[in-house]
């Protein structure tokens, strides 16, 4: 069962204004659940916990962005900050 969060309206407003958003917080508090719940149905979810996906993201960020075209939810992006330099 999904529990509505107080920050939902803020996230929706920001996502209409800016092309990218970073959500940070303590582990296991529901950040991914929140974002996937609010995301448009065509938004792809990618996690960099997967070693193969992380390897591509780090070695060739442009290839990663070609493979996973926006709009995206990139979980655990701290493992490949190189992606941020190639995003449009």
C-alpha cells in the first residue's frame, strides 16, 4: 500500500519547471517508491545498483544516455556522477 507524502506537490511542481531533480535522504525511507509512484507512465526506471548498467554509465555516459533515453529515473546515480556531465 502506497502512503502519500507531504512533499509530493513540491516534487510535481519542480518536475514541471526543471529538466532534472535530485532527491536525497536517508536509506530505506521510500525515495524510489515516491518517485516511481509520481512518475509519468513513459518514464524509464534505471538503477545503477546493477553492475553492468553502472559499468556502461561510468565508462561511456553518452552511450548510457542513448540506451536509456529521457525521461528517466536514475536510482543510485552517486555511483556514476559522469552521467550528469553528458545529460542535456
